[in-house]
């Protein structure tokens, strides 16, 4: 299946302990590169994240962001540690002394700042299991998005391949006429020679004509490459690198066809081929 490497996905999970959200962004890359951006206090999940992504994806630069909102504060009963409470009272007293008389920040506000109050932690195994489940949901959405875009890229490439086949057919059809025209031109050149014919020049002209006119091999290989690209597009698994290699080979044949061109018709065909191949190559850079 043809899959794009460019996609975005978001998955959210709500649990008794709170809510977690994964956001995934994938762009094209030669290999698979995973860049997790985890919430504070949850960086120990990084290895699990990398392994989970590697099991599901093959290529691309994948950035992952995890956001966690805990319900512990609102759902947990308040337990008072009198010793700790006295320490807080002493701290608040010092804070009051530091605040200017016109200060608008209350000690209660400072007390509620992150890290001032210590809340009970949710079981880490529970969070790990829930985070992994939601991550797999996000990866599923990402792969589905990549598959949808890949289907569009596949159609784009197949349309260009049809155009390449049409141009190859045009070259095949025009070649007999082109060769006859070239033979006529050569004959006219020979007629202009003096009665004492330069046999060496004649041989040179014939060799040059034969070399330039022989494009059967190039059009045959172009046709074979078109067939192979169509076959690869229908394969399962990563196909991007194989397609990129085939585009290089097709471009090589188009360049050779251009260099052997002896009339404007084949020159124009070679130019159109190179344009189509470059259009396909640019899109193939995004295929997994």
C-alpha cells in the first residue's frame, strides 16, 4: 500500500485519574526518526514510546507530544499533616513579610503555585498502560491519514506514468519518419560533395546517424520502468526508496533520449518526459 510520510494525528483518553492527549506530526525522512516531547515527570515513558512507534511505522520524522491533566487534586480527600501544616504557616508568614503593603498576591495564591502543594501520585503502571493505549490509537489515526494521502499520491503518479507511456508511444510512432527524413538529409549532403567522394566523411556521417537515431533501447527501458513503477505502487510495505531509484533510472533514459535527439520532435518529447519524471520524483519523496 502506498503511504505518505506526511500526516498529523491527535488522540485523547479520559480516565478516572485524569486526561491524556497525544499529538503526532510526521514528515518525510530517509529513515525513521522519533522525537518524543513528554510531559514533565513522564520522561521515563520515552523508551516505550520509541518502541511502540518503531513497531508501527517504517520511515519518516515523527514528533510526538504528550499532555497529561491529573484529576487527583479534585478527587482526592484532603489529609492534614499537622507538622507540615505548621511549616506552611511559617512559610506564609515569611511571604507576608516580603510582600509590599499594596501587594495583590495573597499567600493562598502562592500556596497554590505548582510545586508548593504535594499531591498524591497516580499509579505509574496505570498511566503507562493508558498512555500506551492512547498512543496506539494516535498512531492508527496517523497511519490512516498517511494511507489516504498515499492513495492520492499513487493516483498522481499513475496519471504521470500514463503520460510517459503516451510520449514513449509517440516516439516509437515517429521514429520511422524521422529516420527517413534523416536519410534524405544525408543523401542531400552527399549530393553536395564533389565527384571525388570523401569515403571517410561518408562513413563518419553514417556512424553519427546510426548513433543518434538508435533510441529503441531507451524507449524500451522507459516502457519497462513504467511497468515496474506500476507494480511497485501496488506492493505492500515501504516502497519509497525503490520508487526513488526508478525515477533516477527513468531520468537517465530521458537524458539519453535528449542527447540522441536528431529532430525537434524527439527533443520536445525528452523535455516533457523530464518534466513528468521530476513531478513524480518530488511526490515520491513523501512516500514511505
